[in-house]
C-alpha cells in the first residue's frame, strides 16, 4: 500500500481530557481526515457547546465529522431506546455528522448466535427509517468480548442485508475486537470505519484483554493491526483508520501529537513493507 492510501482519523477517546476545540486542533495538526466525538466522556457533550458551532469548527479545519457515538445497548430495543437514538440523531444532524455509532449490549444476554441475530435484526429494522429521515448512516460495532450480544461480523452482515440496510448501515472494524472474536471474514464493502489500538502487555491472555490494555500501535503490538489493515485495504477498503485507545497512560499524555505521529508512521511503514 502506498503511504497516502491510509487516511487517519481520531476518536475523542484518544485524548478525552482535551476540550473539543483542542481535540480538533490535534486532529488537524496530524493531517487527519476526520474525527469521532462521543457522549460517554466526562462532562456534557461538546462541553455544552452548540452542535451547530462544533460542526462548523470541524469543517473550518478541513475535517470530516465521521460519527457521533453512541447509542449504547442499541439491540436491547424499547421505546426508551428509540427515544435515545432519536435524540442522538438530532444532535448528529445539527453538527453535520455523517453517522451515529451503535454499540450492542455487552452484559451476557443474547450471546448465542440465534439470539444475537434476533435482537440485532429487530433493532436495525426499527432504527433504519429513523436514520433515513435524518439523512444519516450508522456505524455498528461488533465487540469481541464473550459476553457481547453482537460478537460476530457475519451475523451483522446477514442482519443488515435482511432489513434492507445496505448503504445505511456500516460495520466498525475494530482491530482489538476483531482479534478478541477470533478474526473471521472482513466484509470490506460493509466497513465504514476502522478503529485501531494496540495491546503490548506480553502477560495478558487474549480472553483477558480489556479496554485499559489498549494503547497506541507500535512494534510490540499483539493484535496484528498492520495485517488487519493491509488485508482490508487489499480487499478494497479505502476509508478512515481512526485511533481509539482506552489506556489511562495514553489519556494522561501531556502532548498526544508526537506519540500519535510516531504510531501513524509505524503503521504506514508496515503497510508499505
């Protein structure tokens, strides 16, 4: 892969202590193509700023607002979940976001394949007309944990097809979760964004890997990030690769820019090798 094929982006989880404006400046300074904001950080979304103002600031920096996260436990469907999804879509639309993020329930319920398919398909069917009404896409993220109700991409692909959601629903390929789920098919045509983080602790077993282990990708990475990205790109994926580390030591960095640039350079070099 040539160097310029990989378009990097940042999820606000990379530097959750930064204000939304400082976060946008970080992304611009790293020549990112876009950003993802999220509603599960400390304090109000956008620090209480008007979504319209935030969206304009994103565009003024030449960035894309790739997705607004998240509807948690989206496939635990109810009237309350519908209201939650609608509220997030209203904000996303006002801010000029391209998509909202949908995260499955991760509490040991509906973990077998049949139940996973049933609860996911129901929610996707209900959410589809809401997305279309707002002109939004959705990024749906399978989680690799054994307790997750949507662990496997093939179940999601089948559900998207069944509800007529192709072109509105897209998968998140998260390199951490793909590794934890044991790999499997890639579905590049359904992939809307790639999330990257690395696990470098040599002592932790795969089944014991959790969000706090997720650091920036470097030469100690155990998840096979470069192989995953290379395989996706070889299969036709040409969308954003967005950093989403959860490790406290990454969050605590005084200046994220140099470490992120080093990691991006490492990935680019690995893809060219």
